[in-house]
């Protein structure tokens, strides 16, 4: 993963609402969530949510799929793991803590 990709992902998560949305999608798992379900749970207007979902998609952290008339959003676990791996790949310069850091990146 390149520096610019990690910066984009971290910048997207550096907003409280986007971080909350992303965490909700991680919890939802492969089933994902519709924008309506997200907006209802977070009590945010649809237009606001739409803007933030687009930012998460632009960062590659979220995918969107059309299911009939509905849109389903899901966390992109591969990208999330890539960001975590990038942040921890040189952890402790090979010292014993490296195994602990890697186990977090594989969650």
C-alpha cells in the first residue's frame, strides 16, 4: 500500500461521523447497511450521510452495491487490513512486540 492511499484513508477517518459510520459497517459485517439504516441509527440527515459515505468510498474504505432499489454499503476489510498493516509493518524493528502488532492487523 502506498503512502498516499494510507493518508487518504486516515484523512477520511479523521472525522467523527465518518469514523462512526465506518465502525458501524465493520460491525455489520458482509451484510452491510443501507443509508437509511445508518442515517436512522446515527440521527443524521440523508444528504449529510451521503457526503460522508462518498468520502469513505473515495478513500477505498467502503464499497457500495445496488440491490434492487437499495444501496448497500460495506466496510472494505482488505483495505482496512492494508492500512493497519502499513502502520505496523516496521513495528519495533523486528523485536518481540512485532507478533502482537501483526495479530491486531489480522483481526
